[in-house]
C-alpha cells in the first residue's frame, strides 16, 4: 500500500469533526498532515506505508 485517503462517512459526524492523518513512507519518513479525504503517501513510486497517525479534531 502506497497511499491512503480517510474521510468521515457519517454526514452528522462530519459536520462536527475533521479527521487529520499522516503516514510514514519507506525511505522518506513522515509526511505532512492532511485531512478529510486528501491523499497521504506516494503514488507510482513503489514506496510502502510503514505507519499511520490519525487524529479526530472537533471543528
């Protein structure tokens, strides 16, 4: 797995919370934080995800 996109599917929860996440990429390290369905990781570089951090933030 090279990249992930995470979002809150429940519309009522999505009105109240935002989901922030970042990943640790093979040979690169930690990426910057992204949120609400944005891509975290790489695409087309064959670099695996090694870890993920996720935070649920109240809006």
